[in-house]
C-alpha cells in the first residue's frame, strides 16, 4: 500500500463510519498520512481524528476509537495503535506494501507524487529583482504545478543571463500593483558569490538547497565529484540506478517487484539453498520509507513554496540508495533470480524518483556520471 492508497483508505474508513451512523461529519477530501512523530509507532500516522473532532462534536480520542476498527478491516493494514490526543498509528504488511510502492513508482515514473489533475487553485508568485528569489520562485512554480495548481510567476526584474544560464522563466516582469505584495523573498546570495559561474545545475542547486532563511554558498564545492557534495551524491545515485538497468539487460533479466523467496528453486544457485537478496521490505527499509515519503514531500514543498525541502529529501533518498545499489546485480557465479529482479525494480524506482525530483528543481539527471 502506497501513501496515496493509505490516504484513500483512511477516507474510506471515515465514510464507513459516517454511513454506519457512528460519526456525523462531512467526509474530507484529503487525509494526510506521514511517518509517525515522537511517541508514535508503526509505518504511518494520521491526525484525521483531530481534524474531525470539532465537527463531530466528540473528543479526538473518541473519533480515533471509532475509526480504528474500520482501518483494521482494510487489506494491507496489520495494526492500528492510538497515541497522544488521537493520532492513528498504522502498521502495514511490509512485504505487500513494499511491492505495491515500487510498482506504483514504476507505473507513474518520474511523475510519481504528482497530482492526478488540476485542483482548481490559482497561485500568484511575485519576487523582487534578486537572482535567488527568481530561481526559488521558478522552482516553487514547478512544484505547485506538479500538485495541480495553475501558477503565474512575476518578478520586479530579471536579467537576461539568469534565463540563459540558469533557465529561470517568469510570466511577466515589472512592479506589481499594491494588492500583489512580494511573497517569495529568500535571503539573497552574498554579493561576492556568483552562482552563474557554476553553470545551470550546480548554480540552481547552490541557491535551492539551503533553507530560505539561510544564506547560500556559491563556491566550487558544488562542482566537486565527492561524497561531501550532496548534489554529486544525488546525481551519482541516479546514474548508478540507471546503470543497474543497463547491466541487467546485458545479463538477460528485467525488473519485477513481486515478492521473492529467501531460499528455494529460484535462488540462482545450483542447489537452491544459497543466501540471496532479501525481500524488498527487509533489504532496504529506510530506502522504501524515503521513497514512500516522496508524495508528501512534494505536496509540502509546494504548499510552503520551499524547494529546499525537496532538495534535502533527494539527498535522503540518495544516501539510503547508495549502500543498496551495489547489491542489485548477481555476484560471482550467481544467476539472475527473482530476488535480483525485485531489487532491480527498487533500483529503477530510485532512478525515477531522483530524476523526477531533480527535474522539478530544474536540474539535469545524467544517466552517466
């Protein structure tokens, strides 16, 4: 079960409680699910009970108690625990959820985490005559559009080189009317810095990766191909994921996220008893958690006009993927097995998420690095 599917399951639980007369509320259009906070447990938590408590005229904990049995009856959910004032902490069937997550990412490709269509929002972004502000507004507009919003970007000034070098795009330039104040104003880059000297990819990363209230650094550290450079780690993880697909093709096998046995006739060894890569949920739990969190990160980055959240999330995905990727292909005398096909599917999911995320930041994701 993916986070999007779990959100729908939570809403279905609310609907069943309403239909049964246990709650008297309007079913919301959206249920937020996210990794549990401090004091939580399980795979995901939702505050839907707190959201419904006031319209239901009941304490949040009582609403959560009403919803719990409806969630426990859903496929793919193994446990629901109530914590705090009424948080529902949901545990999933890890094997099934991992397979479902990877399958969903492969189906959606680089658009995994995007809204299904326009949501009716019209957003106006207006920024000052400042390089970083224009780049942040450009990336924020990309994120908002990915979440279904119609976006118009205006700036009080844009230099031609900003467009030709860093690829920024605005819909209009000039002073806006008084009723349209500046609403994108990150801390500018130091006057001594020259992000455009880094080129499009490193220059945009240097301006987008720091939080808006942090002053960005625009030095050659963004160009070095070392682990100390977060942009390099993200692009290197993407290139390694793409290389796994090419190398697997040379070995004659393709991706398949289906569950795999730990031993048996499909282990890729002559006697069928050798140790093989574990099922997805056991092989890379942190990586699966980071991939599952991608839609939430995109939505939050769009809502807060904060592309830095996406940039840092891509670093998290890359850092979780890099130890995993060397285990994808068969080693030594192993033959390609179901386990290898499952791991290749996870590697391809990593490639899709990293490529899609970098594209939203306006940064290239090379297949070779």
